[in-house]
C-alpha cells in the first residue's frame, strides 16, 4: 500500500508518499503561498524522474492537494500509474487535547473534536483541518487518519500535567500540560528500547532538540513527563521561543515597554530564545559560528540552552528514579557534537560519559556512550513521517 502523509500549515502543505511494502519515501514535496499566489515543488525519488518546481495558482488547500495528486500520477513526474494506488492519507495534527491518546480514523466526530481543540492550537489546528477537508473533497472515499503531536504524552500522571493555578481553569478550559513532538518522542524511545535489548521498565530521557525543542521522560515506553506545556512555549529556551520564564516578567516588561498582551506573546514566541539572547540568529549553526569568532552573546545563548537541556535531563533522573538511556534527536540533537559534549559534561555527576570519537557521528543511529558510562547515550535520527505512515496503514487495515 502507498500512504500519503500530509502536514498542512496555514499557507503551506508538505507531503511524502510512502511505499509501505518497503517503508520508503517514493516522492515528496511542498506547496507554498497557498491563498496568496502559489508554488509547488515536487520531487519524485524513484524512477529517475525530474524534480518539478513552478509558481502555480493555489487559491485554497483543495487546489494544492489536487496539484500534488496530479504530479504524483503524471507521466513526466509521477511515481504511481493511477491514483487508486494511494490507499490512505495520514495527517499530522498538532493538538488532540485530552480526547486523543492515539491516532484515529477520521470521521465527522473526529473532525469536530479537532475543531473543539482549536482554542488550544489556534495556529495549527485550523490549518490541519483545511488539509483534511481538502483531501476529503479531492480524494473522496480514500480513508484518512489523524496523528496527533500531543497523543503520546497523554499517559502523563495528573501530578505532572496539572499546573499550580486555580483548579477550575483545568475543569473549565482544559488548561493543563499537553506536550508536543509526541510522534518524535514515541519513535525515538521505541528505537531506544530496541537498542536496550527490549529492557522491561526502561527509563529513557528523549531530547528532541531542533528549532523547537522538548524533552520527555519515558518509563516502560510511556511518557510520564515532558517539558512543553499547554502550548509549545514552555520548557527549554528554543530558536526564537523563551521557554519557561518567571510569569511576572510579562507584566513587568509590558509596563516598561508599553506593550500589549499580544505583542508580549509575539516577542516570547518569535524574538526570544537563543535569537533573543545572541541577537545573531535563531539558527544554531550561525550561533555556533559566531561564538567561535568570539561573540560573547552568541556563546552565552549556547551556554543557556545547553545548561537548560542538562538541567531538565537532571530533573528527569529524579522523575524516573535514574535513567537507562538519554536520546538525542532532531536537527541539533542529531548534528551538534558540541551540544552533546557540553550536556554530557554537565551530567558527569550522574555517571554519564560519552566517547569523543563516536560523538562525531551525524545522522546515524548509534550508542555514543563509553563502556563505563552508567547511562547509555544514543543518537537516534527521528522519523515522524514514518510513524504517521505506519499508524495510518495499521488503522485503515483494521
Ligand atoms: P524544526 O524544529 O524546524 O524541525 P530541525 O529539527 O530541523 O528543526 O532543527 C533545526 C536546527 O538544527 C537549526 O537551528 C539548525 O541550525 C540546527 N542544526 C542542523 N544541523 C546542525 C549542525 N550540524 N550543527 C549545529 N546545529 C545544527
């Protein structure tokens, strides 16, 4: 079966087509500027066909999906001979709220539940719904599955997800910790358990470190705590997000700078994190470069980020009663040897030791701990799309 994976944003739509016999991606691409003018880049990965890239009219997500399907089956750029060869569609959906602890077949009730969660994911859920509705319109009869970023974290105990604010905000508005990057934490923790030889009651700390970053504590394959909260703003400092700060700063800065609530939250989401501290960039490669050239604020922003990564990992040793493995994944976690070295050094008191040679590895699943390290340290490249494709296949085949 071929499974089409869709990640719909408000003006963009990324896709990958998987051949599930081999679990390989046979085509991928991206629509951009939907509703503005429109641009499609489509890359066939089998059959030696050329890449297609053009500005085309994409007034809505429906035209975008139609354009993607047309390319997937076209003589010149296609990878299937007939659209019937696409057996199912899997959608990445940001917020499943408390309703979804696993992936589900999409029907009217699921759509209205995703709608109910729009207040919790005001930017993403409406866009995800546009992707779902567009597929329903353009590919009627093809089964669709929703895979939620929050679902894996639904196993957290109450004490980990309840905030210490008046309880009625939880009962009235569902204000609680949800956590994100769940598909990634689930995938890499599953791989880590395999690398631990299927150990029972394994204690794993997964670090998804990219532009957006979160860490999760995983006991026997189930999430028991994670750093992101009601929204992806909580926890670690990130590329442009502040992560956790003293909430009093919001009023303090708003008063001094004469800013509205919206302006403050825009700053916390888009102008903070390592960008805010360094003033250089939100991209860690640029910041590492500037730090090497002696830029103090760039070096400081890296210090703050790495220190916080180690601090949260340390707190998850307490949550889990120790750890069998720490996993590094996503853009930074998979690629930055400097980051892993610095975090491991900060954790040396827990007996964490990594091998300097093995730490140079990039983009490969590997154990980089030394034989005498008390905790395994793994690099595991994440593969959220594969998880979405596998869930989609197994749900539609039920
Ligand atoms: P997103 O959250 O957007 O999916 P990614 O997981 O792709 O992000 O991570 C992007 C981040 O990873 C960027 O800040 C980038 O600088 C960083 N990164 C990628 N490669 C390297 C590298 N070799 N060294 C340091 N940082 C890297």
